[in-house]
């Protein structure tokens, strides 16, 4: 029996982690852009309450003295949820106003969680079978380890799906050597057949190998492989 054609595809599920910073607002904006590009889509925005553990411990201690338990916990949860929902609605409204557009998603859901940030974001991605996670990073950890130890790096490591890491336009980035103008001209002149100029071809400091795989024509039985 032939499989039925799927006429109603599953919505594209996006998770955006925010902490109310300008950078996380940029991540939310990028999430809206992606939701618009993958209609129909569901957008899930998650904020992790990092001070929850200390507040919870304080509430427990107070409860031991005879005061009602759980009131601080419930109040914190409601307040955090309302704050997140209000913030996200405001930012999404600004996104719509700037583009004269309707909201780019079928459904918007906000989540407040209390686990360590990366674990909470990754767990939500698992729970909703997310297609993509969007998080921000300042990239302030050096040229070779700018993500190591950060929420972004840990989210990349834990998430079950692709993770888009958003950086602000003025982020400090590793200083990479600019391309050699002569190498660029060589590539243009040879239409990519040669990558390096005479000076850099076989340079001892450039430990590099490349294999070319031109597009296979219909009459070819295999790829033509050249080594550089």
C-alpha cells in the first residue's frame, strides 16, 4: 500500500532562550525571522530563573518556622511567567510593526524553567521535538574558546537539534588573517582551479589540503577528483 501524501506538514518548531538582555532580544528577533521563513511555525521562548534555587531554599527555611510553605514559590513562578509573557509580546509586536506584518508564527508559547540554563533549553527542545534552537553569545572568551563554558556552548553540546548562536554586530571576534589579495586574484583568474598565489602555494606555515569535486555530468560514471 502506498503511503498517503502528507498534506498538513508539522509546524516548524523553534526554541529561543532569552534572559531579558539586548542580546537575547536579538536572538528573539532572529527567531521571528526564522519563524516567518518556515511557515507554519510554532515559537517557544524560554527563560531560566537562575535565582530560583536560593529563593526556594529560603522559602523552605521560613516554612520550618511555622509559616505557610509554597507561597513564595507560587508567587515567584507567577511573577516570572507574567514578566516573560509581557516582554515577549512587546518584542514580537515591535518585530511586526517594523515589518508591517502579522505575527510570523501559528502559536507562541512562553516557558519559565528552573534548571541550569543550557540543560533547561535543551530539555525543552527535546520535549517539543524542536527543529532549531536559537541562543545568544557575547563571544568574549578569546580567539580559540569564545564559546567554551558558556550557555551557548553547553546548549550546542546538549541540544538534540541544530543550534543557531547569535552574536551582536559589535561582538569581539577572533582576529583572523585577512585574505591575500594575490590569492583572491588567482582564484578569479583561474575560476577556482588554483586557490593560492605563487607566494602562498605550498607555504610551510599553511598546513592545508584540498580535494576538488566538480559537478558530475550526466554521462560521467563518477566524480573527477583532483588534489591540491
